[in-house]
């Protein structure tokens, strides 16, 4: 939950080399991936803007937000491409 990560002491234990390895191996466009983690991620970052993070966040936080934005964009692009192949999408606006 987002509330658990409002203080640095709540975040620090999760920033380990294993997290970096997990991020590197993560495949956001994997077919059949569950939707729940994406919904939780969107809810946790709801109302947060890139500008706000760039103004107030550390370099590590900015880098992780960029990674998350690219992962979301990759996932959304794959979903749109799949719908286009099925002929269900003609014009799409992507929300990241």
C-alpha cells in the first residue's frame, strides 16, 4: 500500500540488489500477465505527476518512475497492437 512508503524508512528495506534484478528481468508486454498488479500500481501513483517527482524526488525515485512509465507504455502499446491485429482499434489515445 502507498501509505507504507510515505517515509524513507519504509522504502529503504525494499531497495536491494534483488529488486534491481527483478526490474531488469520484468517483461511488461508478457501475454497473459495478470491485470491486478497494474491496477494497484496505477492506484498507488494516482494523482502523482512526473513534474512533481522531478521537483521533489531523488535521482533514484525519478529513475524508478521513468522505468514504471516505460513499462506501462510498453504494456499499453502491446495491448493496442493486439487489438489492431484483431481489427478492433482504429484510433487510440494511450494513457500512461
